[in-house]
C-alpha cells in the first residue's frame, strides 16, 4: 500500500476516530494512542500530530503493514 500524502485527510480522521488497532504492532498502537490524546487535549496540535504519524510510516518500512488498519475508514 502506498503511503497517502501528508495532506490527505485520512491522517486527521485516523487521529480523531477511536477505532481499535488490534491488528497493529505495539509501537503503532502506542503512537496512535498518544497522538489521539494529544489532539484531544490540544486540538491545535493536529498538524504536528499528522506529521508525526505520516513520518512514522514514511521512515519505518517494517510497520507499513499496519497502515491499512490505521487509515481503513479514513481512505
């Protein structure tokens, strides 16, 4: 699966939604959970959170199998 653009709304939806990431690696689940809390507490941090999540998948080929689960409803 290709990594969507940083500006694709799927990243924002993934951080605003609350679906469980049961099939994902522990690292992915921890990062998404932390970013969701960050965005919930400080909504203005969304651009930074999206950039971190996008960068995580962009620089870690080993976790790219988690990508469909993270953005499954957002795409």
